[in-house]
C-alpha cells in the first residue's frame, strides 16, 4: 500500500492550492479516504473524508473553504483548499481506511505573505 501526497507549497493568504494523494496497492474505489493535517507543535487534526460512494464530510474549521473529491479512475483523492489562512500552515496527510488504515508521508503547506 502506498499513498503519495503532492501539491503543497507556499501560498499567500487568500490563495488556493489543490492537494493530490495518489494511491496504490489496494482497492481504492472500495476505500474511504480522508485528509488530516498537523501544524507545528500541535496534534493531528482531521479535516475531511470521502466515502467510496462519494459522500463527503468536513470539519467545521474548513467547511465552505475546502472541498474533497476523488477520481477512482486515477486512484487519487484531492483536497481543494481556498481562501487559505496563515493558521492553515501544516503538513497535510491523506489516509485510507483500508485494513487498519494507511497514511501518506504528507505534503507541506505554508500560508504566509
């Protein structure tokens, strides 16, 4: 099982980024996927999830700004992040609920002017 995040970087406040998580080694279309983040000195924060039927869930802190989606033909889950704020600075990680759960290595997002 492998999960590889990409799309992070440095962005100004108010800007947007789209993160991708490419999955392999398991049945992606049958697995729920999620995104979480870890800011410096803080714990892991769950952000959003998407079930295999496309049902989506969001933390209140990102609802209305972040959109999760998936492309089963590409075995990829996305996180579109809009109106980014400095407090969104963190390492963003994707997770599959396959078996006991697998995590990617993360991608850094820095929001700063």
